């Protein structure tokens, strides 16, 4: 009876102790291994992957080990070791060896958080410096936005906005997020090429400022329109050159025929 109940529970896809047949210890859940320098981005990617696997509770400590007297303890150990193996596969070899003998996935995560999760003032300085210096130069608008978006994500992963217990509806949190978004809009516009001077002026006169994604789309449309105008002007110029070239050839041929005629007449 106990075994039947256990099978019913762990075979439910939404149960935290459920393991899909495709889940195995060789699974690699993230595209880039954690090397210490990329911990913030890696942590976010790993959280997303564990949410998809319904195993984030092992990392956060919400899914604690049941008492040894309960039949689920064996399945819990199996799931916990599976998540540990996924973490081993998501870090470089040296880091993996340093967490090899951790007893639970929660212990592994806490070790990594203590070693790499502390805000490094040097990294924060580097990101702030890069944000101040980044500019479009010869990049396309899409490439420029991708580069500055990476810096924003790095910066946001290293700071925490204090707020009360109201949650996401907290007035102070909403105001702080609006301030950050406005700052991102200004940083994006500052680094843009002077080719978008008119568009930048138009956006800056908008009250309130649109969000950064809307600004990106506006500048992207401006880039595409400029490309179409350039192509149109090039095509028109080429047509005019070809017409002038053919007229010149026709004129030269006529002059040659005229000289030949005059020579024969003489």
C-alpha cells in the first residue's frame, strides 16, 4: 500500500519529486559553464532551468529532506543527487571538484553563493565604466543595443533595490524602477551615432519618456528608413551615371562617324 501511494505521488509531473524519463545525470542545463567571473548571469540561467525542471525548491531550501521514517526519503535523495549532478555539469572542472563532497544540493548552492555571489566592487566599477564609455561607433543599432543590454543586466544583477513588504506594487520600488529605466533610455541615446540626432531630440521631448524597448524600436525604424533612402539614392545615382555614360558613348560614336564622312568627302 505504501509503495503504491509512493508511485502515485512521484509519477505526477507537477510533483517536486517527479523525474522525467529524459532526466539523467549527464544533462547540461545552461549554455555557458560558470567560471567565477560570470556567476550573476549563470545564476539567473540556472534558476530558469531549475524552474523548468520543477526543482528550484532544492536550491532555495524549500524542499527539505523528509524524515527517514517516511517512504519519500529515498525519492528525495534521488532527486537531490540528480540536481547536484546538473550543477556539476554547469561549472568548470576546478569549481566542480571543490563542491564534489557536498551533502545536498542546498549546500552546493550556498557554497557557490558565498564564494561568487558577493558583490565585487571591482566588477561593479568595470561595468559602470563600460556603461559610461560605450557608444555605437560602427555597430548597427541592434548590435549596439545588445552590447549595452548585457551591461545593464550585469549591473542589475549586482545591485538590490530596497523596498518594503508591499511586493512588486510597492510605490518606492515602482519609482526606483522607473528611474532606472529612464536612466537606461538616456544611456542608450547618449551612445548613439549623430546620424540619429533628430530622432534623439524627438524622443527626449516625450513626456514621460518611453521605455527602452520602445526607444530601441523607434531608432531601429529610423535606421531602416535611412538604409532605404541610401539605397534609393545610390540606385538613382547609378541610373544617372549609366545614362550619362551611354550618351557619352553615343556622342563619341557620332563624332567618329562625322570625321570619317568628312575625310571621305575631301
